[in-house]
């Protein structure tokens, strides 16, 4: 059985559906008025079950033959992106939002542009402006403080 794009996506959706159903099982009703009432779990169970059945069906019905899901270079890019995001989470914890976000945005823009590499100055300006916009939205619109990092507390 060759793992093509449809099968990889189906596997991810099967895993997502299983997590969905598991989380739906944890839903507790606010009022236990009637024991025979279906309660708030019914729709999430139903939706998760349909997603699971359709994903399993797509996994086994996929007949696509052709190129693999990702080339070696694309897998390397995916690995670098995941590494960048893990480093961002660690830096966010250590040095906070303002220090870690601009370099992360710069790296993501640079990596996601593919063969056409962006201009460095424009990318730096973009990263700084986006960091400022996100800060302003979180601080003044949503009234949420962004992490300052344990090194600056």
C-alpha cells in the first residue's frame, strides 16, 4: 500500500477525529435534569464519527498513483519550519514576545517564499511591524498581556 497525499491526509484526519471523539466524551452537562436526555455530547460525537468514517473510507478508496507526498527538499523545509516553531516557543518562554517574535517571523517569511528569496530589509520591516500590530491588538483590543519571558521578570 503506497502512501500518497490522500492517504497521509486521511491518516491525519483519522487521528483528529479520534481526538475529537475522545474530547467529546469529556463534555459534562451543566444541568443533569433528565438522565435520558442526550445532552451536549450528541452533536460532537456525531460529527466526530462522521469524520472518522469518511476519513477511513478515503484512506482505503484512494487509488492515486504518482509522485510522493513530499520530496526530500520539502521534508527538509518542513523539519526546519517545525524546528523554528519549537525554538520560538522556547524563546517565547525565556525572553518573551518582543525578542522572539521578529526573528521567528523573519525566518518563516524567508523559508516559506521558496525559491524566490525576499529582500532582507523589507522582511525585517515586515517582522517588526507585524510584531507591533499583534502587540497592539492583544494589549489594547483584547486586553491580554503577552509573555515577557522569565529572564525579564
